[in-house]
C-alpha cells in the first residue's frame, strides 16, 4: 500500500560527517581561544585596579563583621 511513496533516505558519508565535525570543532576552538584571551585581559585589569590606592585604603579600614550574633559567635 505504501510502496508507491518514494522513500527518502538521508545518507551521510563518513567524509561528510568528518568535515562537519571538523568545522564544529574549529568554531568551538575559536570560542575557547576568545575566552582565554578575555580571561587574561580581565585578570590584568583586575590586578591593575587592585594596585590602586582605593583598595589599599579599604583594606586598612576593613572590620571583621563575622563575630556578630547572626553567625553564632555570641
């Protein structure tokens, strides 16, 4: 009954599959490299900001607030 309908078979050769996987891997590799470069830039910027005088003044005036009753240290 259904023999007269054309059968549609999606066949992918191993060469085509390999090329698709290589392309996807290359795209992810580019994203990973961009993330690594961004991480190093942010790390350098953070180090530069931490070396400024604003954070040095903050460290000297810091008071430990964990000794309060909310933390169980009555």
